[in-house]
């Protein structure tokens, strides 16, 4: 079964060809992220216009690189949401046109299910059930993956998503968008015990998170130093912030007592989180899986991969910016 996947939920225009849900024949990503450095974040209208510009060349390149014929494609998969509505519509419109022209099914995919499926591609033998820590720019959740199409949400953030907190702290530190990877790099050279930033836990749900207090504490620390004209170590701030984030995420996902844990979403690329989960997993005999680093952030291979396990196709879909799992 060969599926062509299209992902345009944010600032990456991506098209991929995936065989049987797990084998990537091509995965082309054209990002407009560089354009957003001067704005400090994605500008939805510019992102939509860039998708319109990129989508056809990226489709063409994905088919060429996979060395297949258009007639070999069995279905088209597309991200339906969550995401920026104008951006999603570009992918959906292209997907509908292709499905109609080739007379094949159109499979709508939830972007978050795509992030989970990045693990199936990276580990062809991985199968549900497992516990999943979903950490992206818009989401932070602890999920129980009971089956391919059965996902239970155990809890999530009550305010900022973890990637969002990374990007906001990075902005105050004068780092370019997207700031997550830059903080990660700085953190590797800093002392994680230098500053004791707050960790928030909720008694009524061990799987709920709050990162806005932590974010504010880091921003206050930096502003304070700036006001007093005092030097501070960006490396230590980054490392201490990253340690506070990692501590709460690791504690929550291990609270599930699952023997198999998978991480999904852009922040799954974070070195501190990867190391901390691996270390704890080894200590407690828990298998811990992370997607290949290229599959952590937004890409279409994960969308085509997820579609393989979705039984319903639907030609009449519309974009849903706040689609839930
Ligand atoms: O999953 P994703 O590509 O997009 C959404 O669906 O939101 O995640 C993007 C987020 C951004 O906030 C980015 O700063 C963060 O993932 N991110 C990281 C790292 N790489 C990407 N955060 C921390 N450390 C990283 N290495
Ligand atoms: Zn994403």
C-alpha cells in the first residue's frame, strides 16, 4: 500500500511517499521558518502564501525521489488539523485535487496522530499498547495508546505547551525563532543545577502540566539581571530551565507505570529529555522510544504513516484548526 502524505499545518510544506505505513520512500520538507525570524514567530498569512508557492514543486519532488509512478499511489493522506486554518487549507485543496484526478481515496489525518506514527516509522516492530509523551509547539500531553486508532488522553498542559515555553524563553534571551533547538544547544554547555526554577505538579492529576510559572520565572530572572546590568550565564539559564522542564515530563510519563514509552512531537528532539528518559528507562527496565531526529518536527512521512492505520476515507473534509485527538 503506497500512500502520498501532505502536511501543511504550520510553516513546513511537506510531502512524503510511505509504503505500508513504515517505509519512507521520500519525505520532502520545504520550510518557511527563516522568514519568521524577524517576526519572532509564524505569521499565518505569510505561511499560507508560502504553502501555495511550495506545494506543487514539493509534490513533484516527492514522487520523483520515491521513483514511483503517480499510478502506483493507492491513497492520499492529508493533515486535517490542528494547525493554522489557512495553511491547512492549502494542503487539503492539493490533496483533494490529487485524489480526484487519480480516483483514489482521501484519508484525513490528525496531526498529533502523525507525530505518534513517527515512532512506527522509526521502529518498524513497535506496536501498541504503550504510553506516549506528546511534546510539541502546541501540545503537551500524556497519552495511552491502546491501539492504532484508540488514543486515551490522560492529561495535558493547563497553559503553555512545552515547545511554546521554549520559544518564549528563547525570545527573551535574544535567540532566533524557533528557539527550542537553540536553548537545547546552550543547555548542553551549562550547569543544570545553577538556578532552581519552579516545577509545577497538580495533586488532582499527575499527568497535567503548567509551564507558564516556569516561563515567567526564567523571564523574570533575565529581566532582573538586565535591569541591574549584571552579567548572567545564558548556558546556565538554558540548562536550569531545561532541567526543570525535563524533571516534570519524566516524572509524569513514568507515573503511567507503562513498560513501553514513546515520545512524539518537536520537543522529542530535545537532548536533555532524550538523555533523562533513556537513563530512567535503563534503571527501571522500561523501553523508551524516540522518533528519528528528522521525524520529530513536522513532516509528511508521519502523516502518510498514520494514514495506513486509519480505516475511513472522506472526500468532503474541511480544515479543523482545533481538531482533538
Ligand atoms: O511538533 P512541532 O514541529 O510543531 C508543532 O506541531 O507544534 O514542534 C515544534 C516545537 C517548537 O516549539 C520548537 O522550538 C520545539 O518543537 N523544538 C525543540 C527542539 N526542537 C524543536 N524544543 C526543545 N529542544 C529541541 N531540540
Ligand atoms: Zn507538529
